[in-house]
C-alpha cells in the first residue's frame, strides 16, 4: 500500500507541526493536578486524563488540517482509536503522550510519538518521529534514508564497556517483572528506566542506551517510530526469545516483550545471557 503523492518530507513536516501543537497544548498541564484529572478510558484501555485529552485533541486537529489539504489518511490514536481522515491508508500511528506517568508526575521524560504505516505490520512502518515534550529534542527516521536526532544523521555511540559487558541497560518494566531480567543484570554495569517507551527505543538507536529490554507484554504501538530508527542504524530488535517483531500487527491490542540494540553483538550477548529460546511460550508477540 503506497503512501501515494505525499512524500516522506511532507509527512515529517506534518509530524513536526503536530508535535509542536501537542507541546503547546500540554505545557501548562504537565505535572499538575489539573493535568492528571481522570475523564474516562481510552481505546487502548488506559485511563484517560485531561493531559491526554488536550494532547490528542491538538494532534488530531493538526493532522486533520494536513489531511484536508490533500493528504487523506487514517489515524490510530491511543485514546480515540481509529479516526478516518479520508482514506484507510496510509495509517498515522499516534501516541499523544508517551510516558504518561512521567507527564502526570512532572518528570522530564515524556514524548509525543508519530509513525506512518503503509500496511498493518511493524515492517510496514515507513516514517517515524518522536519529540521529547520537555526538552524539544526530535528524533526521526525514514525507511531506507536513515535516522536523525535534531536534524543530524544518527550514528550510534560505540559500546563504552569492556567486551562481554553491557555498560548501560535501559528498561521499561513493572516492578514485579524486573526479576525476569536478573540474568541480564549480571552482564550489566548500569541500569536506566526512563518511563517512556518511545524515548527508550530512540536512545537505544543512538547507542546511549546500549541494550534496551522490556520483560512484559508491552504495546507495540508505542514502539513503532523507535523500531524504525533502530533498523535504520543497523541495529537489531526482537522479543526476549530472539523472534523478529517485524510481522507483528501495529494495532492497540498487539503486545510483545522486547530486546534491542544498535549493536548486533550486544544484542547477541543479551540473548545469550537470557537463555533465549524461540520455542518458549509466553514471552513473544501477542494480539493482532
């Protein structure tokens, strides 16, 4: 399914405008009681708060203007679900506030994530874009054309640790699931938990996070822009048992564990440490 006459740079410009709109709409709500007032449950199953509502409203308004200007599409958003803006494809995947707990608590790691899919799977994602709502740092990727950080071509930092060690391991995890990564901790010097899936994977593509891992079945939806970035720098991403996530659906109910690195050798080290077994049930991709 082709993107059609709308070019990749057009979509990146639209995502840039959307991110700017979300940043304006959320600036006064981050870390406030008003921002975390609960108002319902979103299409993704999470409780919707005022911060989410304001962010999504701003994003959909901007994307709606872009679609009306001759770029029809649909949007899949964490709160609203599927929104028809004139065509079923391409599909804009929108997480208006990724790292919502951080955003509600006033912690400075939260993002808006957008990606563009030409079809229903992770491998069909063509454009990815992520904005740190606090710092304004921007990450982007276009399939076959590289990944970028604030407009500069992204080249991953080389590993900082000695051979056979992970210097910085990044995680997204519930407290009760950390024990599932104990074998990986034994090969790791330092651990970081950022609280934003989109930013975790983006920093993984940059090599600042040398290996990133998610030990529970997390939504693929939140990862799509970052997974493209890792692809574009020559990295590897699988589930915890080494199975590819490229064929996984990008819908709100599609979930997976995750293990990735911009450096294939470190990814292999992490897989070996975890005793990866592609036949093991319960740690791979679920949903569709």
